């Protein structure tokens, strides 16, 4: 079976709940979309606002507070919000990449510890995290523990690596978006199984199935990009799943080999997609090696900056069409190409709803990133900027 670029776009947006907002709870929504990028505290909230009908931020506050939804370092070695039932398996799948990246880094080995030393400390770090503790508490505890053998300066670099290698959760607080600048960590009630290659391989297969359900169809490179695992691991996981009948092969644009779940939704490429004001680092922008599925290639450097910042975007007809930011009077929308009146009307409606949501939380969300608007961006000559008034 072949699938066009347009069908790929609509398939992913349908699974990501971006073709229409769904009347579902927060916990189910997070499971449906697999994981939410969460390195910026507001982004999981805005991501769900774009996907859940009648979204109430207080429901996500409560889910973070009771740890139904948890925040931790997972795919792409970045912070994600996931359902607690998914956390152990997702962590087991990607932990080999996290461990290699952190315990082999000079910022960790400056402690004098080896990777094996780091592995040996993980259980004790989790024991110490039996209740929420500030990052500074963990660092002080490690400093005291390691001082005799490795010197007083070992604690900080050891904690730099172990805060991500140990399967710790970020502990929520009472901040506006549940998490603030003062970092706290806590151990999960169920500890993932680390260091077992068979567990890691089986967990990766589970993650691949969930990924295809939420972002498919996808290639080997897409799977590897989403999880940040070696392509060999991604290829082997798909080989096993295909042999078991869990996935099927498709032919994508340019003859690309793609994989998907049998019977997964693949709507027509003409399926209408309403305009959206997407969160910074929204997962749909980052989940594929070929980001042209959602971001036109010419627009990628305008949206994804060299330091990794992924700016809040306009999604029009299912693809990135510009940027947005908050201003005193509402939302400033910058379109990279001419948009039809219908799209501007939809964006204006979204802006009124978003400013209402932000009013009691953070009216100038993402303000610290506004410096990107003051720097030369080589915007297309057709760029148009409009003020979309607040509610």
C-alpha cells in the first residue's frame, strides 16, 4: 500500500487529536498522544488545550499532583509528561541512550566516577528520593557521600549525570504550571528495570507500537529520532514486530519504507484541519526525522532555532504557517505566507480562547523567548503580522 505526503500529515494529526478536539479526560488524552514535550512548564497545558474539548488546566494540575501524569527525562533525553503507567516501559526503552549520553560525558566523569560507579549509585539515589527533595539536597547528599573517596568537588558533577540516569520524577509544586525554577525530584513508586538488554528491547517494541499509534505511519529513522535510540535498535524492533504481525509495511513518498499499525486511521489528505496556536516544543513538530510532514522545509530554521528552542507556531491546514507570541492586547500572529480569511478568522477565535485560558495563569506565556522576535530572522517577503485581540 502506498501513502502520500498529504495522507501522512492527516494521519498523524488525527492521531494527535489535532483534527478536532476530543471530549476526553486529561489522563486518557496524554495516553492517546503518547507523551507531551515538557521542558517548558506551560507547554503540556497548551498542548492539551489544543487537543481536549473544554480543557481545564486545573485537571492537569491535579493529575501532576497525584502523579497520574508524571514529568521526567525520557525520549530524546528531554523532559516529557507521560501517564504513570507508561513511565517504566518508556524509561526502560530509552535508558541505554540516556545512560551513554550522561555517564560518558566529561561533565559527569569530572567527578572521578566511572559509569559503573554511576550505575551502582542509582538505587541509593532512589532510596534518598523517597520523598520530594530539592536538587540542592541531592547534590549536598552526594557531596557528603563521595567526599572521602573522590573529594569535596565530586557531588555537583555526579548529580549532573545521575539526576537523569536515575529514573527520578520531577516533583510538582504550587507554581503556576505545577513546576517552577526550583527543581525538586522524587523516586517513582514502581522502579523501572535498568541494565537488562532483553527488558530494554521488549520495552522499545512497546514504545514503537505506542509511537505508531500516536504519530504513525513512520520510518526506521522516524522511530530512532522520536526515541533518540540507535537506528539499529529501531530497525530490530520493527523487524520483530513485523514478523509477529504487529505492524505492516507501507510505501511512502519517494518510495520510503514506512511502518504502521494494521487498521490505523489514515484519512484522506483533503480532510479539513482547523487552525491552531501550537505550544512551544509541541511533540508533533519533533516526532519525525523528516519534519516536513508538518513543518515546510523552508520554514524550519524560522521555527527551530540553533540552540534547540522550538517557537510557538501557527498551524494552518495542518502545517506550520507562522509564529505567535503574546502581547498586551492579545496574540501577535506572524504568517509566513498569505492566509485565507477563513484561517485568520479561526486563528482569531483561538486567540480569544487562549488569552482567556492564560489570563488567570500567565498572560505573557513564553515571554522569556520574545528575544527571538528582535533578531533578524530572514522572514519571507510575503510575511504578514496581525494582532488577534484578546477576549
